[in-house]
């Protein structure tokens, strides 16, 4: 009997999932209920153009006409139901080919919340509806705008006394006959009747069970469900959606539409996690000078991005293995918000500088960068990016220009750089340069120029300039593959032959791109690619015992906020506050000898000085 009941329960649960699938899987703006819509700055139109599926207007009867207002004292001349809602909706309906919206799959209901005296209000309402043919008659026209009466309503037994073009807003505690239930358009209730949850975080398990039971009861009756008096924020929308609510109550229809319209960019699920490398920690924090330093820059990578990546990789990252962690203050010399040029330059030259400056101080003078500084001590350097080699972050380690947009001049600056290995795209900046002999000049300077990773991996010594096709640095989600990791591995192989040591800067360039486009799947997939590259740096550091690995960002991009996540599923949902950079601090992770010196909070230009100090170059000299 227990087994039989279990089967029945499982079957019932499956049916309930099917009944509420639209709510739990693909809620969209058309499932929004514009609560107290008449209080919008532009009543009806704000909700209509946000494609709300339900729009609510409170009405009072005065002098034989229906006025829209929350209180009788708020009634305004000409602010009538007919003028503000019925007439415009009828025009829209006819203009859209006798559909509520141009997308014929979208539905619309107008909820008339009767504030008082339904016995006199409903006859006047029906009389007003007579002038609109089948626009508001859902009984005769399945495409019609449904009229749903709420608030002060007749008893269910009296539903039959009113024209069938009127539907009613049901209540979960009310018992309906099948005939009465046929007149119920939806079932609604005050959320406070079920929980003290204020919309922040999640309701308790007990309250969640009560909420689910109420919603499922409505679904068993074949009716959609709505809560009113719910918190109006993305977090609440997400929780209500997860619990199976069909109508999302909102006073922010435009924001709700935007939230659901971009869900493909605001949520990400990674079903197959990768396994991070487990460091040995043998050399970690040792008080000795490293021979090598690997600086990994996740462009635009803030804490929220890292946490999103951790959740999406089922709760683990290579970055989560570091014991020594600090914070870098990223402000530029001329603004509290930095771009990659000023942010990268601070780390490359040791000076806070102005936005857009490449390797230049705020005094407009060239400053010796880390690569050239280290070359004086015999340390060879590599510069790698998963993007454009002349873009700001890689450029600051070999070029000196007053504007990051001078791609040709930046490429030409490579002639005076001490760098040994460079990998990235934007080949045309070198091939179509104003200096028509640039590539031949670079070859004369000793560079072997290749155009693919395969050709690069065939080179085992000497100076290397790898100018990839732009397609080779396309996003990971569009098939880039592991070019960043492969580039780092081979650069380490070449430069590790240099007895005095090496310095490598490798950039996860497109974490930033994902932030700029407010695209969470783009951002997280790029962060995972960057994190896999970090694993190779950590592995090398363990094998070598003389390598310091530093992981940081030039700034945060996008103002990412995490709203929901489930590490066991690799699922994360978020929202962005901007398509630009933000001024918040970014983390600095360090591993290997000297890593303890990167703890604390400090300006980003101190990373340059900490690296120099870690090498103990003065003593070595």
C-alpha cells in the first residue's frame, strides 16, 4: 500500500509540474501583473509596452460613471475607466489585427478591482463594455482581452447572474462548484497570509511548504495563481517563479520585462564542472625570492564574477585554492573609475595614471615598464592575451602612448620593447601599419613571426611574435578553445630556459567583454577558461618551486550582482548595474615564494613594486 501510494504521489507530482511548467521554466513579461497600474506615471501605456499579461485598475462609481482611483478622495475629472483603459485598449486590439499584442501568442487581461458597491458597479461596467464588440468578450473571442473582476465581488453562487464576458478573481480559501470555477480566471491571495517572508532571501521551509501547497491547490483546479503584497524586486520574482507562481505582481512593469527579456544573458548553467588543480603548497609563502613571476590578469574580473564562476563550476575554482589574498584599489589618477589602460598601466609602470594612457605617467611622460625593468637584470618576459594584442592590458607592458586607441602606434612601439614572447590577435595592426616595414623590422630585431598556435608550439627558443587570426580569439562559447592555456604553457616552456628567470603576463581579456555586454554566460565561460589557465601556472609553480603566481584584475566590469545560484546544479543568475567599469576593489591572489607580501589592501600601482620587491633585484644585482 505504501508503494502504491508512492506511485500515485509521484504521478500527481508529475502532473503538477506539467501544469505549472510555464511558470517554472519560461516565465516572461507577459506573465507580469501590473499592480495598481493607474498609479504609473503613464497609466496603461507603461504596462502595455512592457507586454504585461495582466493590468489592474481600481474603480469607483460616481455620477453614473466608472473612475479609476485607489481612494474615492483621489478621483480626478476625466480619469475614467473608459478613457484611460477601455478606449486605448480597443484601439490597440484593432490595430494588432484583433489581438492584444502584435505577437499573437501574448495574452492580456484587464483586472477591474471594484473598491466598493459591486452591485451597482458591475451593471455599469457591462454597459460600458457593450460598445466594444468582441474586444473584451473572451467568451466569444479567444483572442479577446479578458475582463477579470476583483476586489468587492459577488459571492460565487451569484457569478451566474452576470454576463459571461466577466470573469472573477478567485481566492484559495473559497470552495467553488465546477460551474463557479469555470468563471474564475485566476486565484489570488495576500502573501502575508502564508508567510512573514519579506521578499529578501528565501522563506523558511515551513512557509515555503505552505506557499507551494496553496499554489498547487490552484493548479489542481487548472487556475493560474498570483500573490499580491509581495516585495517587488528581482530576488522576489525569482523565488516566486521557483515556487510556481504564474502571475508576478509588480509596480515596475518595464523593469520586469527587461529582467525576463534578458534571462538568456542573466542566467547560466554549467552541467559539467572541471576539476581544479590541488596545489602542494610546498613553496607557498616562503620567505625567498622567486626566480619567475606569472601575473594573470582577468580583465574586468570582480568578486561577483569570481563567485559566479565558483557556483557555476559546482562550488570550486583554482582561484579558491589560494591562501594569500589581498585587495587592489583600482582608481585612476584622473578619476575614481579606471579603464584597462590606466588600470593596467598602474601594474606595468608602478604609477597611477590617467584613463586611456598606455605606459605613460600622469605627467604625459613615458615610464619604464615592468618588462623593460626586468630585462636589465636578464629576466625575459612574455605577454599573452585572449584578445587583441594592441588592446590596453597587453599594450601597457610594451608600449607608451597617450591614447589606447592608437593601435598602429602601439604595435610600432614593440620595436623598442624588451619583451621576448607575445601572443594575441589583431594582426592587421602590424601588417597594415603606417610603418610599412614594421614586420620586417621586428624580424630583424630577432622576432620569429607566426600566425597560429600550432606554428608557435613548433618554436622552442628565441623571440616569438604570434599574430593570430581574430577568429582564434573569438569567445569561448563560440569555439575559441584553450588558446590561453596553450599559449601560457608554451611560453613557460620557452622562457624557463632562461637562467635568470622570467616574467609572464597572461590576460583573460574577455571576462571584461562579458561584463560590458551584460552577458553572464559569456562572462562565466571566459572566467572558467581563465581559471583553467591559472591551474597550469600553479602546476608549474609546484614543479619549479621558484615561481610566484599572482592573479588579479585591472578593474571590475558590469556591476554584477548575484541573485540566485545552486552549486549542485552549476546554476547562477544575476543582474548587472552598468555596461561600464565600476570603481570597486578587486582581489589579488598570490601563490609561491613571496606570496605573503600581497596580503592587505593597497593601490593597484603597488603590484608593480611588490613584484620588483619579490624578485629582490637589488640584492641580485
